[in-house]
C-alpha cells in the first residue's frame, strides 16, 4: 500500500523489527514464496475470501477509509495509517517473531521444546481449536455488515470498518494454519469457514453468540466490549500453546484485538455520558423522547451481551479443557505468571452451582475447571469497564449505577443453563422469570425504540444526539478528521 492509500508495497520501518512483505500477492512474514504448493493453495482461497467480503462484508459503499495496516510485528512502530479503498486492503499472514529457545510452559510436556509441527496424536484437537477460533472472525463481520447505514459519526464509522478489516485478517491467520499444517482436511475446513454464515438456518456459525443479530450501534459497542473481550481471553490461552505457529499467530492477533475492545469501552462510555448529561439537565430519568438511550435500556443490553458472551467459555467443568491443558494445546491466561506447578494434577478450586433453589459451592479438580478459571479472569476484566462507565454517572452527580450481572444470569451453557438466575444472583422459578424477563433483557419494543435513534450522521465532526463525542481522534488526528470518504451512492 502506498502513502496515498493505493495498492503497492506499504512503507516499512527500519530497524530489527520483523517486517511484512507487501510485494507479494498475499502479504506475509512467513516466507510464503519459499513454499510454492502452500502459496498456490492460499492464492486459490484468496478469490473466495474476496467474494465473501464483497457479499457479506460492509454494505455501505465507500471510496476509502483511514485504516491501520500492519507493517511489522515488533512491539513498536508496527502499523501504518492511511486512506485505503477497503476492496484494496492487503489482508495477509503475520506471525509474531519466533523465539528459538521457547519451551512448553505447562502440562505433561512442560520444559520440552515448543512444537514446530503438529504431533499426530493432537492433530484433530488442534484443528478443532483453530476452526472454532477461525469461525468467529468472519461471523462478526457478517453480524455488523449493515451498521454503516446508521453510523452516529464518521469517526465511529471508521472504527467499525477497522474492526471489520482486522476480523478479516484474523480469518486469514487461522486459514494459513489450516493450509500450512493440516493438509487436505485443513483446506476443506478453510473452505467451510466461508460457507457458514451468521444466523443462517441451514449453516450457522459454530458458537451461539455469533448467530445473534447485531441490531444497532448500542449492541455493536456492547459486542466489541464483551464478546471481543472473550476473544482476547481465548487468544490468550492459545498464545500459550505448545504448537508454536499457533502461539505466535495469536500473539500478534492480540495486538490488533486491543483496538476492538477500545471501540467497545469508549463507545458505551460515550453513550452513558450523553444519557447522564440529559439526566442531569432534567433532574430525573432520560427517555427516548429526549433523544438518548435510557439508562435502564443500556443495562438490559449490557445484561444480554455479557450473558451470551459468558456462554462462549463453555461449561464450568470440561474434560476436554483439562485434556487440552495436559497435552499442551491450550494454556491458562498468563500461564507463565502463575505460581503453581503448571501441571495441576492435585489442585482443586471452588465452583458455584444451583441445588434446591439455592446457589451453593463445592470443590472440584482444577484440571476440570479450566473454563471457569478463564471465565473468572474475564469477569474481573469486564468489571473494570462497568466501573469506568459508572464513573461518568458519578461525575454527573447521579446516584444511578450500571451493574455486571451474576454469572448465572440468562445462561444457556453450563451449570446454570437449566435454571433462572436474576442479575442480582437470586434463583427464580419459571413463573417468576417469565414475569420479570423483559425488565432484565431487551424486549422487541426496546430494540425498536433504540432503532428510532439510529439515524446516520455523516458530516465530519458531527455526532448523533444519543452519543457524546470522543475526547481524541485516531492516530493523533482531530475528531473532525475525514476518516471515511463515502461513495456517492452511500450518501443517498
């Protein structure tokens, strides 16, 4: 990509960073040209990916977008910003630099050299983990494809498109591993990643949260806060994998993923700030008639996205998770910082469950509860954002606060899936749940009311009335910068 945002080699930094070769048809830093068979296979997949992007990628026509493009995988100076036609964006294959001395840090292979090839006995499990991760990436693009039509600002539109193109690149990351290390089966799985579609009745995405409709921008911001944060933790466990190409792939994906969560954190905060501003002016509750999203509706959306994202971690007890750990396939969040033996054969922990209408605790083997261990890390992280949003309410002099629901609320997976639990942690009967459900989760009317506010604002520096402007722009640009140039048909 040139400095004017057109196709061609991207600028690369000088120094010891691992550079990405943009002279290739598929940009990469894995010496793809040295493996002609693999290169041809990926070049055969590329047109199918581009067809998918044209069909199910962003629907709003644009001339170009101020996008971030990876140019190196080092810690500093790794990205280049410029206006780029999205159809010319150079998706590619980027792995973090290899540490030749890296060893397995957990499980029965602890201390052994990290694997550069797939051990035969772990082939099926590794491929399954990669496929599931890969399936989530295009799914979110599909879920968000029409949001550009109702963008609250050009600034927010640019952030949506940045998330979209990087989710596309994360699909490439997993497809590379499937093609490079899993032969014909891997190539077939890569084909299926484009054939499943979010919400499709006949061929849906693998995980439930990725088949939910993203109905509006409030849900988009909740998705990028809660669901992309699940992605952060899943990538964090795969970054520990004994299979070094997977670990290096996920390490670099985490660098890109950070922006997606920034979009969610600040997006929800700006909505809360605008609602709080109106509440302060009125001296009472804000309503849709005031042109903002009421705080109780924001809470309902929070409840929904948090609960469906919690389901992505799987059941609290999982034999598969324990086997993945013991085999070295998937570690814990920040595994090397843990102060234990990293084998866990004798370790236990407490787990909450429902019995006789009450939430109780019991001791369970740690190896069987690794999904729960990861979910606990996630919940603590999510709580930080809620505290940040509540700070906006406090600064407005308001007593109202948002809450993070109980772990058992609205669950479809795991120990709570057969029970109803309120956001405060009270076990409810079927009748009690039916009577209060619409007070906890977005109703059809709530979504319809939010939709009435979703009127696009495409004038540079202007923002829809239901969301506050950001404090700063992207990459030191002003907030009113021309982040997106719309095509003429996009203005109709």
